[in-house]
């Protein structure tokens, strides 16, 4: 028995040694979520003017001692009256004098757990399975040896806000880039100076690419090992056109899309995700009505015709320049995308107008982002001699299942393992 116990002890020591060795070989990794991919918290001040008695400062009843509560995500949002409260509190406003976006008056917001993966795992801690987001991906990374707060980090942000072109302020979005840069440097320093692997999902990829290109080459070469973009909408998506025109509820049956349409129109990041003229071109019809056909070159007219003229100036001045060019960051990039999933390609509206949901013609993509957008970097960087780009396509993987399904997770882990094992050069 003593001999058997000794053998077990030796095996346990060997496993611990192997785990430590594997962990020590890992480059620090930072996860950057997509739109709606992390929790948001809010607090109501005296300046808050509720749209109804139900939406008063007494709701929700559960708050911490400083008045903070979870704004995104709360299951009560799917009930009509509470949907209106949610939409009002999530609203942004473009201030022409500031040339920037701000919260609804009387609503303060904050992003919990920056630096950790905690707010990325699930959107409601009481409904972990139903509202799971990056939990399955984090679990897979932990099985590789990653440890939250040591080698694995999360970079949640206020996904309602976007970024703006040079010469225009973007207080919230720019602050997130500053915080992400600081997190990258700290993660590298605390791991012996190893450069960082950045893994983004969806909208997070646009933020990461902007971060890389807004910092000098020497910084990128020192701190960035690799950039892995999952389901990145490089050229936007037709689904965003649907969202701004008629509202979009992600298939939730109890929510009237018109209740959230105004809030969705107010989101700066939704304008950023509109189809890029350069990527979608002038021949692809995005929207067809009885009186007009709109392509990606007709977004300004489209915004006016759907009754959202206030979106035109920020779109033209702040957003369009971000869509016109996707500079190569000259660090290794791997794009992992889904394909073969029905994805909105052209929207048809009848005489009822934009207050009704459209008939849809579908094309290829990941169910959210069109294939032409997912593949945009291939053509954009085709002549870039100093840019390494690898495309990995997973047939049947949807925009969200790519970070949850076993097959997709295995492929992602395989890529990250390879990045940790080999020396990549731009």
C-alpha cells in the first residue's frame, strides 16, 4: 500500500510539474467581447426623468448601497413596460456642441470587472446557463492552463459607444482604448515581458484593430504576440440596417422591436457597424422599398428616409472615415469565422413602411455578419508584404456559437496553442 501511495504521489507531482510548465509557456491572453457581450451597471441621479411611474428611480428595487444596479442584462427587459424603462436608460444622445455621444440625462453607467473575465462569462449571474457568453471559451482556455487575473484577462467595455475619426472626440471609446493599452502592458510585464495574445469577438475586433493602428510599430512589436479575431464584422453587416430601420430583438418573441428601435438608433456603435461602401459596393441592394433601392453608398439617404436624420452628421463626419480604410497593423492576425449560415442580405419593405418587419433574402455568412464582411481583410491586405493574415473557416458555426460549440472551441484552442508554441513573424 505504501508503494501504491508513493506511485500516486509521484504521478500527482508529475501532473503538477507538467501543468506549471505548460502555464509558464503561455503568453498572456486578453479577451475583448463583442456588442452586448459584457455586463453594464447603471445608477440614477436626481437629473433622471422617468418616462412613466413604473420607470421611476425606485425600479429596480435591488441595488447596491451606492445605488448601482445591473442594466445589461436583466430578464425583466423582455416584459413590455420594463422594456421601455430599459430602452430609456440605455439611450445615447449625440451632442453637436461636444461633437460626442453622452448618456441619457440622470443616468450614470459603468463597466464592472475590467481586467477580469467575470463579466464576460454570463450576462446575468442568476441565469448563468441561459445568459452564458464567453463562459465556454474561458473554460477551454483554463483547461489549457490559463488563470484569470494571472495569464488570462478580460477587457469589457460600454459597447453602446464607438470610436470616431481623427479630429473628433470620442471620450468613452478612447478611454477604453487607453485602458486596454494599459492592461496589455501590465499583462506583459507581470508575465516576464511576454507579448500578449489578443482574442476578440465581433465588434471587439474593430476596437482592437483601431488600438493597434493608433499605436506606433515599436509598441506593437514589443507588446503584441498575435491578434485572433472571431467573427469580426470588418465591413459591417446588413443586420444593422434592419436594426436601424425596424428594430431588432435577436429573435426574443415577447419584445416589440419598435420599443427598442429608438435606443438602437442612438447607439454610436450601431452606426459603426453599418455596411461599408468599400466592402459591400454599389451593386449589392441592401434595402428595397416601393419607392427606392438602397446600397451601401446610399446610407445617408436611407437614414433620412427611415426618420433618423439626426444620425446623418455623426455618420458622415465620425464614422465613414473609419469604414474607408482598414490599415494593416503589421502584427500576425488570424481571423476565425463561421460560414454556411443563413444571413440577411437584402431587406424588402412593402407599403407598410419601416414600422413593419421586412421580408428577407438570405445569403452566406455566420447568421449575423455577411461573408463579404467576414472576408474583407483578405482583399484589403492582399498587397501588404509585412502583414501575416490567416483565415480559418468553420462550416456551420454561427456568430455566437463560434464561442460556445465544442467543434469551434477546439479549433480556437488549436490556433491559440499553435501561437503559444511557435514564433510568428509579421
